[in-house]
């Protein structure tokens, strides 16, 4: 059993608003590139976050990681900071970046990687912005 690498995923949900807008561009260029996502009054999504960790099952518990602990880390480091917030204005770890789902996934990874137990590795962040649009990030 000790040589078996297992991947375990926890799903979380949060709601948030953002605006995709490059201030160094004209309003016309922003509208051309970002369309409705550049709306001056922001826009929101219901996000689904899948966090996959990997490791070897513990011989005593059979767990790669206690998913209750992973849930607590995700709530503390990610969901509590993003849920019902304006990503452009309210989220400390998204300051000064374009809050695209690509960049949000990278920043979520950065929030989590140092919080996991030593024998568990972060494998993938999968972030759904809509049911038809998502990003995967593998560090």
C-alpha cells in the first residue's frame, strides 16, 4: 500500500463579482477584448472550485488527507476571502492583478500550497466560472 499514489478532490462553492478591464487601454479596446466582462458595474458568477491533492494513503487512517481538514483550510484561506466579494476591490490576494479565472486559480494555489501537511502535495486547482467555462492549474 505504501507505494500507491492517490488523488483526492474536495469541491467548494463561492459567489463573487469582478470586472475585466485594462486601465491602460481605451474603453473601446476593453469592450472589444472583454465584452460584457468589462461592464463598468461589474458582473458576477457562481464559482465551483475543485481542489485535488495527492499522496499515499496513511496506513492508520487510509486517508491521503483528512478531507474535513482540507475543507477547513479551503474555507479559511480561500472561500471566506472570495465569497460574496468584489475580486477587484475586496480580496487581498487578488490586488493589482487582472482577476481572470486563470489568475484567480493561480492565486488560490498560492494560498493553499504552504497550508497542506508535509506528506500531501497540491495537484490541481480546477475553477468553474460557468458550467461551460473552467480553468485547470497544476502549479
